[in-house]
């Protein structure tokens, strides 16, 4: 993976993946909490017109951007102008969660309007966070990564390997050994692993936390959670935050 310059304040972090139900909102929530742990005040925006999962995390105070055209189920790409305008106006980091139905419209908008170049000229970096998951969705999420990486003009892709549904492997090859990664490695800023842990302990606790749309801090500060459950959540948080530290976001 190539080296990239340290991101400036006001960077925008988009979670993009054409496959639904693979953890995009979870990743957006983790990013928002990470920036908050660094003393930042992230602005969280949920553009999903169907399921506003990030909006359900009350502690993150996300806002919903309505992107559907009036009296239609079609996504009106012009409404993404609001995102660019707000990113240019504010200083804090932005975390933008996108549903599967907005994957193509937003990707097209960013490319067709040269939005990334515009933001960079204003000292605002843009990062694309793409999920690749194991199990049945592996090939589809790999294709989503390929499409985003090939459309990118800089090393601004963060790949999240989500092992909730199984190892991210194909034909006995790990992600970094796959042809799709090798052909697009120059576009990858870094990789974050969400490892598959003990399903009876770690994964059960993580599932409860995410189902209830709670943040790490809410769980760790709540004495109603068992002591060891909080310990496991603390381990998960520390592992993910340390990985993000290495990316200099």
C-alpha cells in the first residue's frame, strides 16, 4: 500500500458499498466514535432513504439527508450538493452513511461533478470506506471495492474486512493475496479488520450493542451490563481504535 499525506481537518468519510446488510452503518458509527475519542465533534449524516441505521444511534446525533426526488422513489443527485456545501463550511470531520440504494447515485455524483477534487482544493480530504465481508456476500462486496478503487484517483480507499459472516477468503487466498486487491493496491490507504471472535461471548455482546444502536461509551458507562461483557466491548473498541490510529485519518 502506498503512503498518503495526513488528512486535514474537515475530512469527509463516506461509507460506500453496493451490497446491503454488510456493516456500513456499523463502520460509520465506529468512525464517529473514534473521532469523538480524539476530541473532535464529528458531523454524522445518514443518506439512506430506506433504513436510517446511523440515525438510530441517538448518542451520535446524526441528521438525515433526504435524497429522494419529490413524489418519487428516485434519488435526486442534486440533493448531494448539500453535503459538499456543508463539508466546505464546517471544520469538523464528516461521517456520511449511505445505503445500498444510494451507492450508485452518490458514486456517480462524486465522479461526475469532480466533487473530490473540489474538496481537496479547499483543503478537505475525502475518504471512501468500503466493506468487504466473508460468506455469501464476498464476491459482491469485492466487486464493490473494485468499482470504487478503479474510479478513485488517489489512495483514499479504506477497506474494512468484516468477518462476521466468515473469513474474507476466496480460493484459499486472503484479501491482500487476491487479484482484485493487487490490481488496486495503489488506491488503498489502509485496511481495518473486524475479526470474527468467540460467538458465545464477544460476538454476542457486539451483536446486542449494535442491535440496540448503542455506542461503546454507553455500554462501558452502564452498570446494567455485566462486568465481563463491558470488558469484552472495551477490548473490541481498543482493537478498532488502534487500527484507525495507524491510518492517520
